[in-house]
C-alpha cells in the first residue's frame, strides 16, 4: 500500500488538476504495459490483431487500442474455466473469485498477492469516505462465497487495524444478534439487504438504533446514490449510507462524495472513459454513457479499455476540491437492463427511485412484457396499505410513462441478500 499509504496522500491525488491526473495515468499505463506485454498472450494477440504500434506514449494512441469485453474474457477462458487473460502461470496466483453469474456464464478471476494488495489499497478511498478508523468494528453482512462481494473490504478493514466481523452463512435474525453482541459500528451489505435487515428488525421488534451502527457501506447494485433509496435506508437505520461501486473483473473503482449524491471514480488507479450510447464516441458532460475502465495496478489479471456495461452521466464541472470525475446518482444501471418503452429509455433503478418514495411498499418487482407489438411495464408492490393508483400516478408524472401497478400479498415477493433480481423480462415469451 506504499503509493496510497495515508489519507493525506489520497487527498493529494484527488486534488491534482486534470492535466496532472492525465499525466499520472499515462505514466502508470506505460509501466503496466512494460510489465505485462512480455508475458500476457491475451493482450499480445489483441494488440497484434489490431495493428497497435508501441509505445503508447500519447492519449491519441491510447484511444486506438481495442476495447475488451466480458464476452471476450469468457470465450478466452480454458474449458476448466481458468481465465484466459492471466499474465503469468497459475502458480503465481493466490486468490480466486468468480463473477456472480447473474448475466450469463460466471467468469473466474485470479489475483497475485501484489494485485490483492492493490485491491486493499484502492478500497481505502471507500473507507475514507465512511471515516472508518481503528476504533471501528465492521460487519460483513454477506455470504463468503466465490463472488468477490466484500472479500477485499474485509482485508482493507483489517489493514486499517479496524475489527472485521464475518457474518456469512447466517440468517438475518442471527446477523442481528451478532451485530448487537459485537457492538458493530459499520455494516457492509447491498442496499437491498440493508432494507431487508430493517424489515426483519421491525418484524422482530428489534430497534435498528440499539446497536452502535453509525454507517452502512453499500455496493453491488444501484441504490446507495439514489436519493429515495438512500433516504429510506438512513431513516430505517438512523445512520449514514456510503455508496461504493466495483466489479470482480475490474476492482473497486467508485466511492461516495461527502454529500452522498454520487460517486467519484478513483482516477489514480483507473483510466475511465465514457462512451456515448449513440455511436461509441466520447460522451460529453452529463450525457448518458457506458463506463469503460482500464486497471492501472492489477498486472496479474489486467483489463484494458474494458466495457463494463454500466451506465452513468459523467460530470467534470462538479469538481470542488476533488478533481476525480463525478457520477451524479452513481452507476445508474446496465445497458442490458435498459428498456425502450414508447421511445423512452427506462432503467429499473429509475422505477425504484419512485417506488422507494412510498414507505408502505416493503418490496416490489418490475416486469417487462409485450402488449400486442408494444413493450410495456408492470410493477407489483407489496405492503399494507398501498395506494396503487397513487403509485401509478407518481410513476407517470416522474418518468413520463403509464405503468400498471398491481398489489400483491405481503411477503409474497422474494427478498435478497446479495444483488437483487427485481427485474423480470418476459418480452420474448409467447
């Protein structure tokens, strides 16, 4: 963690001007190529096929490099699932994780000890935002399976000499018991699970403010930067919510601003680009675009110009002291979740932002279906009592779309510990 050893050093990197940030990134990228290209057959082949001329000593040359996609990484994997874009033989690696598999075949990823240290160091930006100190006790409220989840957060917390409390393989009620017994001050979980824990607390007459929890660090899905979702979690827990964004194949790339209304990209450790959804050209200020990331400190399993599929609206004008690019509302959703309903782009996160304005709604499900030749949406909501016409009116007023709202019995919709799967696409069904 030498390069990112102290909060002061991280603040210094944040506060550089854009020219200095770009120079830092290009130098780090050149160092990365010098390290990996003699050994990484995947990128040797990609660059040769694309006719890339080395060295990459300017941003115009960088932008000539080919993109990397998840489909490529999955296709490059061996029959046993070993990653095909590893730089060194497998005996150099000590960590194995897999993507969640919610969108296709799971992708296996491996890290060397040096790369895992980079994960831990990069996570410190998130812990800075949550003001975690050695006095904190941090509960990891997720299942410790091969999905990356909060594995790196666990080690990042202990590197800060704070107490890390594993809570995998437990029921929600058992986690509440451990939370109280350990006197945890910080909880790491998904936004959906934060709401689920609050729901169970209410059912069991557990007061969420009984423990000493002062902060929730949430990740894994949109929500932590959606005002209505964040407000609902904060009201239920009576504590602050800090958003974070990362990916197994990329690393922990985003952390919350002090106001909690969006994410900064950690540009000291990632090159970030934003592609217009219209034509894959660079997106402008505030334009809805796809996030493309290049890792600068992960040589063992690198990704260069990786199309994440995540969507955001970048802002360079938001900058105050922190010059890292800002994403209002955080990661807004994914390209493969984007719906075009009557000519309008709609994201499940946009629907959730409206739904969470209604405290009586405990859970919901969004279904896309065909009505004749047209795409349509239906929302099921549970809770008691619910003003379904009022919900439908708010959806139409705020999103400009007529969406059918149906009430269902309380407890009938699924709850989620990890990434929520509230969106069902039935448009291809007969």
